[in-house]
């Protein structure tokens, strides 16, 4: 990306961020809505503080605008349940900080070298700018998770369009039994050395897979309802009974559940339970990546895999341990694909998302696999 393209992409991301919160007042931005989601004011300040830390302090060598403020926006030091109590910036101070940081970012950008031959790996090919864009857009998605809780909230037109167009009809591969067969063999997994990717997507390496079949489309609401009826499984988050059917109550609405749409807002435990009930299993993340180009119905919901979030062989943390490395282990499950709330820039084929297996606030569904 050229410097002009970087500046434009940063501006676009910021417009999207501000459009998401435009309908809300300061009280709603500051409110603690959920113990597992940050107040929106924290997200906004954190987006700006992360930008200041990397693009102004690290790259530009400048002092922070507000001294020690950054420690309250450290995502590892401050778990989500305490973020609403921190002395973070609010209201006009918050808006001024976001604008001040952005002005400094653009000023620093003027003076840096970002070509392919630059020695500093942060600046080579504009890595740090791509990282900042991805960071802001990923926080847009966590903000959208919270906005599901806001009664009467209306999505910005662009996001609403992305949501509608991401739904495919006739998703119930589990009822039609349509699968894609993938041969046994060696498959290349992960991101190559060039271009932007997170450290956890690297290095690219070969894995050996046994032959397997994977559903051509994600599991639909109708199939999930059948599973609930047969097994007593919990409904997805935000679903409520209405008459004989179900409605989605997110954003304070009561929208009838369309059985042909992909199911989302299920936890890993619910996804795993569905797959077992269907006589199948969740795919591993490597199976998912190997089959990705053959799959329909990507992009409405993240898809849970059976894989724990682990380092690839030869992993090196870059540019900081707290993005991925501190989360490696058997506590988090990997999700692949993307959701309607995910910006296309984030949805690389090799992108690995992760969350705790009990969480369903994330826009996640599943598709099933089985050994061939
Ligand atoms: Fe963050």
C-alpha cells in the first residue's frame, strides 16, 4: 500500500467505527452492558491508544499524550469485567483524544519509509499500518457483539447490507447430506512469508490429512431446531420461544427465525453437541483450511473447529507476545471463516480466531465433518 492508500484506509476504518456508535449517547457508550464485553467507550479509547502506542510512540518516537493513561487500555492487564470501572477517557475527552492521535499518526506517516526493502520489520511493506487497520476493524466486530444488547439499535446501512447479503438460503446441508470429499494427502497450511498476516498464522507448513468429508454449507437454523427438539440442547443466544416457533431478540427486536439461514450465536459446546447428534464431528482447523476453496456459505458466521488454539511449528511472536502467544493452550478453541460483522479486510483464508468454548456472544455457527 502507498502512504496515500494507508491514510485512506485508516480514514475508512475510522468512519466505520464512528458510524457504529453514532446512534448512541454518552451514557450508552459508558454503560457496562455485560461482564464479558467492554463498555464501548473503552473500545474506542483502546482503539486510539493502540494506534498511539504503535504509530505515534513506537514508529514516531513521540511521547504519549496522556502520560500513564495507556495502562488502562491494556487488554491483558484489564479484563473485560473491570473495564467500566477504570479512569478511562469519556465523552468529549474521548473524542478529542481519538482525533488528536489520528492527526499525529498522519504526521508521522509523512516521514516514514514503508517499502519492501525497509529493514525494520514493523515498517516493511507497511506491516504496522496493516496491523492497526486490522485491529480497529476487529474491534468493530466486538463492538457489534455488544450492540446486539442495545434495544432499538439500528445497524449502519453498510453493515446492514453486509449482514443481509451474507445469508444464504438452503443452508441445511445436514438435512440434505451434501458434502465435499477431500482426499488424503499433504496440505499447505498458514500464511506465506510475504504480505500481512498475524504471527499465529505463520509459518506456513505442511500437514498430513486423512480423507474426510465436510458439509458443503453451514448448519442452518432449521437443523439446529431439530437438534434442540431431539436432545433438549439450549437455544442459541438471543433466541426466545414465540408460539410454535422461535424469534431472535437481539437489538430488542423480535425477528422470526428463518430455518434456512445459517445458525449463529452458538457456543463451541453447542456446536460440538450438534455435530455429535448429527452423527458427525467438527472439522479440525487444518481440515477447514484445506477444504476452504470448495465450501459454500462462508461469511455469515464464524465456524467453530475442534482445534485448540496452538502455535504452528516454528512460531515466533511478532510484534508482541500478547496478540497470540499468551492465549495458546487448550483453553481456547479456534474459529475459522468470518461473520457478517467481520470486515472483509480481516477475513483472510488463513486467519485464526479463537474464543472460550462456553462463549456464544461471538457470531459463530458451524459446519460438520466426518472421516471418509
Ligand atoms: Fe485490541
